[in-house]
């Protein structure tokens, strides 16, 4: 058998004969002459090494042999697969399906699952992969093309990106409920100088923002910091009384509500920045990435902690 010699034209000719019951009817259905249909069937029989058609009992047409029935079933499956492929490719081209990699900074992981659930509801055919990292890791991923989209704070200068505003991102100073400054009037810069600031690693967006805030209120003072590698570790350390922390308030909403942590009314707080949705500035972005982009914008920040619709 020479399966590599089988063509779609041959298989479609066989299907047309099976439907019409004769070579003549098959030719009419496909817009071919009867000899052309005969040639296609002959080539198919040579490829399989056996007869696929026989003269019908009443001599008015052709029937499929047992082998012909087997080939007909395979041809129908191929036709079905091609039809589905057309549907799938059309969905990809229209951005209704496909795989999209969404990078989010680690601070955003506290609402990313809620966002993913809403995206899944509105774009069930999109296969969205969620990747979490600090600001530097997200920027590197955008530069290397590892992420189709990303959610972060201030958009990077490089690589070139398209950015759209998602919603407000407040930051504040947290402490344990029994901290000496808790419940008192706003502490001064001198009061804060006596505290240990628990902070994320260098390169973190929150660390950068904290440094800028301290520089504004410092008046030449320096502050003691203790570096920790995750928001969860920082929260636990603050609750244990190891120090205070400048954090995204979206990471501590649950603890503030339960009074496991409290906000300190320090000068210049809260610092409100913004969340942005960004994507590489490409000439021809993938349709599926644009579909997810629009879907996230259409949600209007309803997934953010404390949002009226969230």
C-alpha cells in the first residue's frame, strides 16, 4: 500500500460516489467529468492495492466494497478534522482562541486569581497562562517576548510597550496592632527613624516607591531596613513585631479588615499610584493577546481589592 500517494481529491471522489451511488452522480456533484472521477478512484485503489468499488447489483451504479467502506470512514474523519481545523484557525485569527501568557508583578498576585476567574468567564476559549515575578523579572520577560501582556505599576521605559491604565494602587505603612505608634497621631520622620522597615528585595516596585517616599520625608535621615523576599513574609514579620512596612494596600486588605494589621497615618501617606496593563509595542500583536487585552480593560478594575464591583 502507498498511503503517501493518497490525496484529498481521491478521498472526496470516493465520498461523492458513496453519496451519489454512481461515478456520474459524483462527477456532477463535484463539477468533474465521469472519466475524471474514474481516474481519482483508480488512483485510490492503486494506493490501497485493492478494489474499493464494485458494480451495483442492478448495474445502475457503484457500491463500496468492504475495503471501500473502511476508506470512506477514514475520509469522513479527515473531512471532519479539516472542518474543525477551519473553525479553530478562524477563532485564532479572530482572537477568540489561543494561548496567551500574562505576567504580573508579585504584588498583583493577591487579585490575579479573581481576574483570571473573570477572564475565564468571558473568554473561555483563551488558554491564559499566569506568570508571577518582581518588577525586574516582568520587564525582562516583556523584553524577551516571554509575556504577551503584563500587569505592573509604572510602565518601563524599555522595552517599548503599549500601556493602558487599569485602576488606583494605594500604598501605606502597616504595623502590628500593639505597636507603640498604632492608634496615635501621625508619627514624625524622627519617630519613624527609630523603626526597622521591612522591605522587599532591590528591583521590587514597592521597594523603589518606599525609597522615594522615605527620601521625601527624610530631611537627611537614614532608615534601618531589613530585606525579605515576599509580601507574605513581610506581613508575618510585621505581625510578629519585627518592624513596620511600606506595602501595597492591595496585599493587606484581609489583615487590615481582621485587625491583624493596622495602618499608621505617617506623613505623605497613602501614596497612590496606578496599575497598568502593558504589552510589547509590536507592529502585529497576536489576535488572542489583543482579545485578552480588551477583555481585561472591559472588566474596569472590578477584580481589584476594595473595588465596589469586586
